[in-house]
């Protein structure tokens, strides 16, 4: 975790206290001096600044599924971007496998109380130093490996900002300009990393399955009824295989 030029690493855990409407957070000693930054990132991860009641009122057509709705964010924007790239055109399970292999390849060791959690996710600097051959050795397709390295290098040298994005549309344009990154990946990053609440992934495979016989353009028009909460609508449709447009 890097904040204002200061890098810190460690572990954290959280659990919801359901009857109190709060979250209990525990962090390693190494992160305690940075607790304000950690809390801010956890709030983003769990979407704690959202208003579920307001969202439920706007997305009432989804019924009970929308109650208490929150959009999962992330702890680190670079990690989320890497996960999005490695998840292109593969299953969720395979994407997770690639991420685990990447951490094993170049992630720094870390001591935690959790079984199996022994490495930090690699920084942009570490990924930028890899070769395509090294990534191919862990199963990553060559073009995707080149994309990953290119993004890491652009982040490292300041050409591709991923943090403190004020204009998500401009951020999406910069991502799409990177070789190997398309609209789906860029919009997914905007939704999860930057907390953009009005993204609808109309070209997504599962979304298209839920809208049979509709083109992506038609799907996009249909989704306008969910403005300005289309990111939440995307998640609801993903998680409900029985959902059908009315």
C-alpha cells in the first residue's frame, strides 16, 4: 500500500457486526501508523458510504435482491486492474489461479496469521520488470502478458494514473488507449476501482445472456431506466441467473 509516497505492507481482516450495523476491523502492527488510509480503503472495498435505501428505491424492479445492496470495491487499484486483465476471456476460477501464480512469481513474502496468505500482491514496479516469457511460464497468454507489463510500466512512470481519478470518463479513455485493454476491462476498473456507480457492462457475456435476442446497443438503451445506479444493476443481473427483462 502506497500513500503520498509512503509504502506500507501488512494484513487486515474484517467482519460485519450485523446487529450493530458496523464492521469490526483488525490490522497488523505495521499498518497501525496508516490506519486512516486503511479505513478509507476498507470503506471503499465494502462500499460503506453508499445509501442502500436510496439504491433500493431506484432499483425496486429487482425485488428483494436489492435490499442492502452494496458494490464491492477494492483495496488497491493496481491490483484490481491486474485482476481485470488476467480475467479477460477466462473463468473466474482461472483468473484467480493466474493471480495466485503471479503473487508466487514476484510478490514479496509476508507473515500473516492466515493459512495460505504468505505473499503480498505484486506492485506495479515488480510487474513492470517481468518479461513476457516469465508470464507465459505461469500460463498467461502472450498478448495478455504484454498488456499486463505495458500497464505496469505506464503506471510506474506516471503515464497511466489509477489513483485519485476525478474524471472516470477520462480514466476510461486512457485505459482503452493501452494495447490489450478494451471497453469491458476499462469500465470494470471504473466500476470497482474508482467507485463509478453508473456503469453498465452491456457487452458482458453474462449480461448478453440475460437479454436474449438483443444487441449490446439495445441492451444499453434498456439499462437507462436504472440511471444513476447502473453499476448496481449490473451486479444484480450477474448474480441472478433467473432474471429476465420485462
